[in-house]
């Protein structure tokens, strides 16, 4: 009987819980002049990720970040990105706000972080460039292990890359994570 109870408990705990956050989309619009391309790619990504399960969108906006999930009006928020004119993101503040929000959520065992950012900021501001890696560590990933490289994806504007080839080459060698052009 005791073995049956343990087996039942194991089976229940092994089943994915509905409502688990599988993807976190972090959007920094502070240094992009290609906002419409970012909106289109983010919308496309969110449509893909919605099929996998729950997601959270965190839009860095100085001291007032915008955080939405499936219950939020994703399309309206993305359409209004061009009206947000924040300064550079504050990694410490963003981490605290995002962690506070995630504390109320059930996270999947294989959470993925999708980051839309500026090539210039990633290449010139070490505090910002390490924020994403630090956040992966907080989520429990060993970022030195190749098996976790696909848990973080960087989305960079193709125009930004074309205009800043030197910065792109430094980022490409610094980050072992997928870099996706949009």
C-alpha cells in the first residue's frame, strides 16, 4: 500500500502543471529605432510560444516596467511599444520586479528567456550584458554548460547588426547563446 502511495505521488508530481510559465520575453526598447520590426518579430515569437504554454512579457520601462501574460492585452501592448521612451534599462530594478512577479507563478523546469535588446547596449554596457546571464543563474541554470545555451536567446535588429559589425562580432564571441536577427 505504501509503495502504491509513493508511486501515485511520483506520477502526480511528474505531470506538468497547467499554468506553468515556460517562456519569459524581456523587451528593451530604449535604444532601438526599428521598433516596428521589433513589434513584428515579438508578435511572431509570442504566437509561436503561446502553443507551448504560459509565457510572461516584461517590457523594461525605467521604474515602471510593463508585465503582461496571457490574460493581458498582448497585441495592444506590443502595438503601443513605439510610445514608450524609456532610458537604458536598470538591470537591478528589472531583476527585482521580474523576480517578484515570478514568485507568484509556477515555473516550468525548462524555462527559456527570450531577450530583445540593442546591440549597442549589449556591447558597451557590461552591467546590462551580464544581467541576462545572471538572471539565468537565478533561474537555476549553469550558464557554462552547453546544454543550457538554448535557454537564452538574444533577438537583435538586422539593421543594428549591419550598422555595428564590430559590436556584433564582440557579442557573437562573448555569448554562446543563439542570436536571432529580426
